[in-house]
């Protein structure tokens, strides 16, 4: 199901992958992740580089160089040359000033200017990109300066002015008046901030920031309102990296029980321990002779159901009892299974490596079989077959003419036939067999097809048209004896969590039954379900096809091109594009087939092309399918020969 979004921007997967590869190669960090964010920065603890969405609304040329400048600045500059220990000092300093945001943003501005100069010296080829970046930011800050000065937002206006003064090539740059006190301080502030071009470390930038902020604390009453550049606070992550002490790891929350231990005569005879002991409460009443008992740091009243309450005893050891749970079964009968098997089935988790893409590390497959075909489905499928009959003949002829047939090796060592080039037996043998026969090619076509069907909720108004298209391919492939499979896929929204995402694969027609005369009505059992994780499904089908022995392998993806699943909306298009590229590198021909139920909007076309490139079939109606399909399929088939 497609999520509701307010900023429905389509990701250019080709550009994103180009930027990702560029960042990885320049930073020399193999596992570096690249993402889009409100502002650009580098997270050294998560090993992530963020590209600013500021460039989204710029023309294509400026947008490309703007995003590249973010990559250069972070991968060449921030990754090796920013000292994040110094940044923690900055956040400590910020606690003692009311210009918190100004201090933070001034630091990242000066640090970026320092790193920009380093990037241009280290990689002279980046100079043009940084010139375009500076020109676009100067336009932006000049407009912001006008707005903030008119509204008397002095701190923001001063920040805008400092950027313009630090990045100008004109020594006679006009300096607008903000107020009398600030106008007198600007020459000093400009001189101090300009030291960023000569600074050799992050600590020198911090020194300049402290000097500027100490001067402005007496001149500015309010902090900045807007965010122009972003510097994240990594204090918590830095503490996690160093690790907590033993006392910090101990829970110090108050007990939920209000009871007080009653002293009795036996207490005088109890053992005395000099070590720290766990906090006492009713659940750990016994002070000694404990063996594998739970030492809880927070007492609870009781979790026993009913009115009966029982205090703990010495016999209640850690592994001495098991508490079970009961819940409604998930469409399965568990009565004949062991309790452990039921638990493993209902608590199944994803996260078995990145074999199917890093975005799908918590996804796991659930394979389903088709149900029993009803009489109604048989009758309805006959109507589908009659509708596509005329198109089926054309597709059949195209496949027979263009797909490569299986070869049969020539028979050699025959007493008659064509003369072989190996004539030595004529001289050495009494009855030489130096002839061979070249048989005609086999009628069997050396190809295999996999038809992958998106069964997400967004296909609700397109599923009927899609079934017509699947029927057309199934009947045509069956008539020329080409093995194929039809698989519907979707993700279960209700059961999906951040660490467990069940993805269903319903194989209505498998390779073994695809050529049977009665096969086909099972296609009608495919219905719109819930979400779709396209990249994950494509990788599963790729794995199946790669294992096949046929020479030509085709993967047809019937989808509307809108992947949406748990934690998948942002990177779904890119992940699907990567899955398609991986499949093509392994020798598969991947084609997207989008049978709409009406006019196709430009956004859908752009999304599909971002994922599948030029090998996409987009038709608003099934009747137009042959006109689009046959030229593309013929070109594709001839290319693969």
C-alpha cells in the first residue's frame, strides 16, 4: 500500500547510486551509507553521509553539482579531517551562552569553508563544483539577508551577512546596516571569521567561534530562528563508544513495592557480606542460599492472574519454571506441533544478512501454494483465454522466430553421410567411419521465463488488466513449450515490525506444471493484498532463475512501480533499481510490464524508468499491449542471441 506523503518527490536512482559510489571511493570507507536529509552532514558513529535536500528545487545542472559538492565536502573533508572530540567541546561551550544556535551554525559554516579549501587543494577537479555551490548559496543568503533585515531578525541577518562577506571575491562588497552597535563590530567579526581559510584544524575553528560569540553576547539579545547548516550532537554516541561504568549500568529506579522488610530473630545469624548486594524487595526475600535465582533491581507487585498471590520460595530457581503464552493461531492448525515449534513459527525474525539487499535485512520469505481451482475460476479463465487468443498467436510466432532453439550435437563416426575433416581413420582402420550427419535443430526453445506479480494494495484498480497480460504470456509460452512460473508477492503489513518483515510468495504456476494443458485458472487466485518490497522479491526470483540450465532467462515484473513497505519507502526505488542491475549482471533480461486501467501519469513513468531503465512496457489498456510489447521483446530477444 502506498503511504500518504506530503512531499512526494521521486528519487533519481541513477543519480543516487552515482553519488553513493562517489562517496565510497573518495572516503575510502567500504560500508559508507549515503542518504538524503534536510541538511548535509557526516555521522562518524553510524558511518552515514547525508546529502542536503536544499538542492532539490534547483535546475538540473546546479542540482547535480550541488549534491556532488556535499559529497566532496563530507567524504574528502569531514571524514578524515574533522575532529569530533573538538565538537563535543563546542557543545559544552554552548551551554554557557544564550546564542546556542548561532554558535552551532557559525562553527559548521567556518569548518565547511576550511574543508572546502582543503578539498580544492587535494582534488583540483572539484573547484568548478564548489564555485557553483558558492554561487547558489550566495543567491540564497542574499535573499535571506533582505528578508531578515526587513523583519529586524538581527541574529539571522548577521549570519547571512557573514556568509556573504566570507565568500565574496569583491573587496568592495556592500555591507548593509543592521544597527549601530553591530555595524561597529562587523569589521572585527569579519577578520576573525576569515581565519578559517588559514586554519589547519577543527580546534582553531572552535577558538575563532568562541571569540566571536563572546563579543556578540553583549550585542544580541535573541538567538537564531532558522537553520541554514546543521551540526548534529553526538554526545550520547560518544559516551556509548567509551562505554558506561559498572555503577552506571546498574539500575537505580525506585521499587514499585512500598513494603519494608520486617526484622526477625534469624537476621542476627545471617551471613555478613562486604560486597555490594542487590536491593532487597519481596521478590528476593531470601538473603542467602540462593542458587540460580533472579536478582531483580526493580520490584513489581505480581503478574499472577486471578486473586491468589504467592510469595516467592527458594525452590523457584531461574530455570525451574516456564511461563507459557496463548494466542489466536495465524490461519494454521498448531494442535499437532510441539510447543517449541509453535513458538519458533510465531516469533520468526528477519535479519539473516544482506544477501537480498541491506534494506531487506529484516525481511524473510513465506512461500504459499495455490488453492483448489473452483468451477467458477475455470469458467472465468476460459473467457480470459478467448479475449487474448488473437494476441497469443502473434506472441507465439514472435517467440518461435526470435528465441534460440536447443542445439543437438551432430552424430559422428558414421559409414555414410557428410565427409568429416578427421581422415586419419581412413588410413589406420580396416572399416573407417569418417562421415557424420548434421541434424536439424530441436523444436525445444532454450529459454525460461519468470512472471513476478505485484499483489500490493496499489494494484487494486490494475489487477484485472494485469491478469489478462499474465494469461497472454502463460498461454503463449505454454504453446511453444517454454517452462515458466507465475509468482505473486506482497508484504504483510499487520505482522511487520522494525526487525521482522514477512514477505509472501504465492506460486500459482510453477515450472513443473506450467506446460500442463489444464494449467492457468490458478492465475485468478492472485488478488491485491498489502505492501510490496520489489527489490527483495526480484532478488528471490533472480536466485531461482540463475539456478536454471536454460541459456536465455527472462524476468517479467508486473508492477505499478511504487514500492512501499516497512522502512522501505525512502530507499525502495533505489533498492529495486539495484536488484534489477544485479539480475542483469547475472545474465537475466528484466522487463517491467505496467498494465494500467486508464491514463498513466508522468510521475509513474518517471518512477518506473528510474528502476527498470528503457526496458519498461507501459500501456493504459490491454488492447495496446501488442503494439508496445512486440517491438521491445523482439529487440530484447535479438540482443540476447
